[in-house]
């Protein structure tokens, strides 16, 4: 009878030790931005780099989706204008890299500058700063929950435009 109690105490001790180890590793992983994954069959823990705290509001997500849709429409319009002017595929224009605009011919430079200014206006008109828009863009590009929510919002926005 005494032997059974000792074995139970030993097993309980092992379980508590395992729980403490797993909890410690999980806490450390979350603080470092890692997702702990516990596989009970093998009693192993692995970490993935896809733990992102939701750091946006519903309204920011809606504003980002609206801004993104408007920017895409402006981008397409600008693309067609440049293509019409040059009779070729437009060059890569990066608004926060002036050298991509400065190397263009004067008439195309005006179109590109208007596009960049238009993008800034769209972002601001949707109640986002340029910095916040870029942060949300990085979150969107990672995929995951934010990406999915924006995609759903874009579908709703496009359906509203069709009505």
C-alpha cells in the first residue's frame, strides 16, 4: 500500500515538473513573439514565428481596406496614363524613394508625383497616418488574421460599389 502511494506521488511530481517546464517555455516564447506548440504524443515543444498580437482596431482595419482599394484604383489609372504616354510598361515607382521618380522623363514624373500625392491624400482621408498605413501593410503582407479580415472587407466594399 505504501509503495503505491509513493509511485503516485512520484508520477504527480513528474507531471508538475513537466507543467512548470512547459509553462515557463510557453511564457518565454510568447514574450519573444514565438508560438509554443505542444505535441502530447511526443512530449516535445517547438516554436513558430507567427505569434502577432492584434494591434489594430476594427476601424483601422476598415480604413486600411478602404485606402488600399482606393490606392489600387489610382494605381491602375496611373499605370494606364503612363502606358498611354510612353507606349510601354510603366517603370517601378516607389513614392518614398525619390530616385525612382527623378529618373523619369518630365511628363511621366508629373504623373508619378501626382500618384504619390494622391496616395498620401487617400491614406490621410481614411484617417490613417503614412506610418500607420505602412505598419498595417506589413501586417497584411504577413498573412494571417489581419490579411483575411481585410480581404473580407475588400469583398464587401467592392460589392457595395457594384450596387
